C-alpha cells in the first residue's frame, strides 16, 4: 500500500511545483494610479507689534512674485489677518 501512495504523491508534487511561478513581475497585476500633485498652499496670520504685544493686522496685502521679482498675483488677509491661498504656478516669492 505504501508503494502505491509514494509515486502518486511524488507525481502530484511535481505537477504542483510549477504552480504560482511566473516570469511576469508581481507588479504587473497592480493598477497604475496617477500621481496627484497637490498645489503648495501658503497659510499664515499677519500681526503687528504694539506696546501691548502683537495684535492681528487685518486686510494686509499679500503679493506673489515670479523669479524676476515681478508681481504675479495680489490678495488680502481677512479681517483678523488670516491668509491661506494656493501658490500660483511660477511664483517664487511672496511679500506682505
């Protein structure tokens, strides 16, 4: 009885030895997701110094500049000096 099982087991093992192997890379089955590039965002609070400390500076001008220093876009802070805006494409500097 033992002589019958050994050849059958060996044949089954040899047939299954090649299963799961492939010349293809395991990354071939993974989807390619596009890389989403987030725009950089500039966020800050503008404050001014007084004799009593610092206080919010409302409606301050915020200007984005290109590499040559030319103004590209201008914005204002809100009523409590808060500013948050995506940086425009090509902007290299900002001034307040």
